[in-house]
């Protein structure tokens, strides 16, 4: 099932997701639906809040990222906890399915260590670096109620204010179905 992507301005995007309990939902079906929704929108990551669910769950598939030497990771992260972020911050232009047609440089540390459950409720603790770490950090921000635009300077936020307001009103073009909080 393909869900509509929740657009900027919806309160679920600014709310910290709640932990999932084993057996609480059909996790396999939700993870499958999230991957299907993400692929339909040509994304490399999707967090549950982006489909209107305030849960600590996100999926990534970095296969479309064509960076030399970068590993390809397809994974669901349930109740994740970033344990460490290390290294010298580096800027990279990020975008978001909930904020179409806007891209801005975001500074992030290149190495992370994260603890999470997979869709089979097996616990993992792994280290990731480079673009994979960035995608994980971006999606992790979503389940914390943080958007990539929260990382840009106050000056940039003022410049983006009108564009962001238009997105929440549905005055934007996207190649996938969206849910706009202020569309009349």
C-alpha cells in the first residue's frame, strides 16, 4: 500500500515518535508499505511520521546513491537510538520527501553508532559512515520531530519561509501523492 507523504507544516512532523511494542502492529506489513511508498516517491529514506504515524520507525535503501566506495544498505530501523556521532562535520545538500523542491546544505558528523531492532525484532548495534550515516541521521531526526530545515541558519529559514508556507498549503508540485495540512 502506498501512503501519501505528509507535507511540511503537519504537526506529526514536529512530534517525537513513540516506541513500538512487539506485537502491537503488523510490523512486516507496515515496513513493506513504507518501502513501497518510499520507492514510489524516489526516496532513499522514509520515516513513519512522514506517512502520518508518530512511531519510532524508519526505512532506508541507499542503492540509488551512486557514490564510489559507498555500501548499499536496505534496512528498517525500529526504536533506534543513536549512541555516538563522531568526526568532523561536513556539509551536504539534503532534501526531504515532506519538503519537495527544497534542498539545503546540512552539517552532520560522518560516523555514527546506532542501536535498533529490525523488522524481525532482532536487536543490532552497528556503525555506519558517509552517506549511509547521513541518511540514517536525517531519518532519525524525523522520529525526533526534527526536519532538515531546522538545521539551517536563521537567515536561510527567513528566505525559505514563503516556500515552506506554500508547501503546507499544497502550492507545490510533487511526483507522488501528498497530504497537505493547510490545503483548502
